C-alpha cells in the first residue's frame, strides 16, 4: 500500500521523507514544479544525513520509493491507503482540494489533513467520507519530531482512528490523540500565545528578537526561541493559524500582531524565503 502526500512545502517534504524512510511507497504531489524540485533536494539531503547517523540504511532505495508528480489524478492509480493533505492553511483552498481528492481516491482510502488549527469536522464535510477523515498534525521538521497530534473530527470513526494511529506508528512516530478538535488543537493553543507575546514585546521595544529569544532559551530553557521557531514554521503559516483561531474563538487575545502582518505582506516568511525575523 502506498501513501499520497499533497503539497510538498515545508511540511509535505518532511512527511515524504518520513514515509519513505519507514518503507512506504509514496506519491508526492504538488502543482508547482519548483516546490517539487525543492522537496526532492530536501528529501535527498535529509536521507543522506540520516544515513550518516545510521538511521537510514539505503538512501537510494528510500528515495526510489517516492514518485513525484504535479497531477493529483495520480493518487487514483497506485494502491493508495491514505492521502495526507499539506497545502497552505487556507480554509477555502483546503475544502476545494479535499473534495477533489475525495473524487479521485478509492472509497476505502483515508483522507488526512496536516492542518495546524482548522476544524477537522468542517474539512471532513468537504468530502463524502467524513468517517474516514482525520487530522495528522506533524511538527516541524517532521523527520526530527517523535509525536504527531491526531485531532479527530466529530464524525471520525473509531476504526479510522485506529487505522490512523497504526499508520503513524508505521512511520516510527508516536500518535498523540486529541479527542476534541478545538481550534489550534493542543500544541498551537500553547505555541501561538507564545508567538503573540513575543511579537507584542518586540513591538513595544522591550528587546530585539535575539534578546527575547535568549531569555526564553537561557532563562526558561526553551530549545529554540519564539522568533527562531516562527521563522522555522513560516510567518505566513503562523499568521494563518492566529487569524483562524482568532476568528473561531472571538477572543481579542488572538488579535494578529501588526508586525507579523507587515512582515508577511513584505514577503519576509522565515527560513523558506531567506528572511523573517532573522536573515538566512
Ligand atoms: N510550517 C509548519 O511549521 C507547520 C507545522 C504543522 C502543520 N503545518 C500545516 O501544514 C500545512 C502546510 O504548511 P507548510 O508550512 O508546509 O506550507 P508551505 O507554504 O511551505 O507549503 C505548501 C505547499 O502547498 C502547495 N500548494 C499550494 N496550492 C496547492 C494546491 N492547490 N494543490 C496542491 N498543493 C498546493 C505549495 O506549492 C507548497 O509547496 C498547513 O496546513 C500548515 O498549517 C505547518
């Protein structure tokens, strides 16, 4: 059985690497040839570095398990057990794409979403198989994190929950079930407030990015500072998540910081664009 991955950006590329390393046949799809090319290079580099560490035995074989394509229809060929959607965090786009995937996949296949915040129930409603729909929220970068949040929708069946957990375990990861998929699930309900406060402190002139990050790391013992973390996530992705949670909860605490909006408008998206709060 193979696994399909739609959207090979920051997260999709990492998930492709994880699935191929674990021995799955993978169909990696993105409509952008540049995104596919970047993802191929990312996966090759990632596999090589894991081979050096002794985690992957045969980089070539793992790489050969991935079929790269610009066409979603290719999910309909191959014996696809599940497709993981990892396109941008935009509700309308995800619903359109998920409905399309639903029309392509065999009826027994699972449709999974890597959304960071959006209602699984609402996304599932874009398909005709809400009982076979579930969240699989990987953390960035996917090859390095042990856990994957599994937010279930209201109609996700127990059988699907079990299949998803088995799939995540087959990736060598630990499934972390979220019984009720509230906006932002669990991880982002802690992480986004941290990013919000960091942006507010920066706007108030309390310290520079590096000074604030240093206090969080050397003082509180965080492995990375909030600005370094936001650069890894992508400022556009963080803003999309904050805007969605703000809209859904209606709490002014989640009002998107102006600095984040301005940086995104300026194309300063973090590591992926070469500049965010820091330059790369
Ligand atoms: N970045 C993170 O740290 C992080 C962590 C966990 C979850 N997520 C979630 O994962 C998803 C993807 O985020 P990302 O950071 O990888 O985004 P990204 O912008 O890096 O990548 C998105 C990819 O989707 C592709 N895409 C755009 N439109 C498409 C379409 N119509 N069909 C297929 N592919 C399309 C783009 O070409 C791009 O390669 C989002 O839902 C995000 O919230 C992100």
